[in-house]
């Protein structure tokens, strides 16, 4: 693997698990990970394999994938590996895996804003039916723990009266907007997780991720942080399609991976945890200006050009949403990478992966 930033991150994640006493619970266990070729899922895989290499943890990773060729290309530097098993399947069908499973990480999900508005039915069905199959799978396997990767979008549009958003604060979501297919789907799945925990005793926790990025982002990723990074690398002006007033908090990928394993192993069943770095909250425009200023010699400027067909882009409504991570901190974990370093490491990683 040519990405030195990602290698650094994965070694640090493995060390964090060891230093925080979490690795002992994973040693010798089997972890079943969906969305294993995604940005976060792939790093969940790499962290465990790194723990095997560095600490002899003896963890077996069952990576649930749809495309074996893509998976082999992504994990080429780790193959062949006795501790990594590809489980080929699709959450639209029953999961076939006849070996014992100790932990489940569910990261498979639709992620593109344009997809949410162009394929809202598929967005909803993938979330609900796919997660139901995985919860039933976890129940049948009598797993020790499961974590579901949800999103800050479950909070909708806050009313603006709260400085930060805790796990019990909810705003408005328009159910008749097809863009709500993602956020409403996530809300329903969270309820499904809580229901399986209550009725069947499935030890599932919910992680509400803020927008997460860092090393390992593909060069052609369509999300806003990747576009900003590409603009700087290609010395193009950053063009905003909104006024950029929306404020969110963010999280670095490696921080999120460590947080997810903390929630998996130490979180309370049926409960949700915000996953974010509370020091990163900024507006989209402020983020664009920060990125443009990282390399002044590139001459990148920030421009606002609002298109007539803005709704087709699938952007969220304007809002201010700063997540409160106090509940996660109470488990003994806190994010450490700030917004500027997030972009510096992301850009360095992207350059090495070209």
C-alpha cells in the first residue's frame, strides 16, 4: 500500500485499542463487518489486522462484501491472509455464514446525496430490510456485541435553540421530501436496533457519526470534503452551490474507528452515541476558506454560484448542528485530530494514492 498516512493511522488505531484495554476483549474473536470496502468499514478491517500483526491478537475478520474483485484490489497489500475472510453476499438476501461470530459492525449503507434523491426507495429498503437481516443474524449467532453506524442526519433540522445537540435532541424532518429517505431510514433503523435489544436481547449499540473523512478517501469521492481537497490539488477555485452557512461538526476517520470499537465494547445496549470532534464545528464556507488557505501559492479562491436546479443535488437543508460527544467521552474516548490536520492528512493521502 502506497498510502503512508493510512498506514500510520491504522497502526495508531491498533495501539489505541491496546492502550485502552479494548484489545483484550477482541483477542481470539471473530468480527463480522459489513460495508467492509467503504471508507470507515475498510479501516475497521485494517485496524484489527494491524492488531494481529503488532500484538498477536488472533482476531478473525469476516468482511461482508458484494464485489470480491473490488475487495481484493482494496486489500491487496494484506493478501493472502489467514485472518481475513471475504463473505460474498448482499443484504437484500439472507446472510450465509456458518461459522461462529462474536461481534458485528454494520457499516453498509447508501452514502451519496444524489443517490438519496434519485433512488429514495432503494435507500429506504437497503437501510431497513438490510439491517433487519443483520440484526436477525446477530440474534442467531448470539453475538457479544454489535454496533450500527448511523448518522447525524437523524437529528434533522434543529430549532436553533441549543448550542450543542445531545443524543436526546431532535429537529424537524420533512417526511414527504425524497431527500429524507436517508435520514428517515436511519431513524427507523435506530428504532429497529433498540427494539431488537429490548425484545430479543441483541446487544446492539448505535453510533451517530458526524461527517467523517481522512486518510483513505478515494480521489474521485463525490462528497464535499473530497471536492474541496481536489480543488486545492488541481489549483481550481472552490465553487459553492449554496451560501455555505450550514454548520456541522466533523470527525477524522481514525478517530471514528477507535470510537466505534469503544462503543461496540463499552457502550450500553440499545443506546446511541454521537461520534464527533467537538472542536471541529465550522460552516461549509469556513471549511472552503480553510482549505483554500492551506497552500496560498495555489491561488485557490472560494466562489458562490447557486444553480437553478439546486434540489437535484440532494443537499441537506441549511442548519447549525454541533454534536455533543459527552456520552462517548464518558466511555473513555475522545477524538484528537482537528479540522486543519484532517484536511492536511486527507490531501497527503490522496496525493499518495493517485
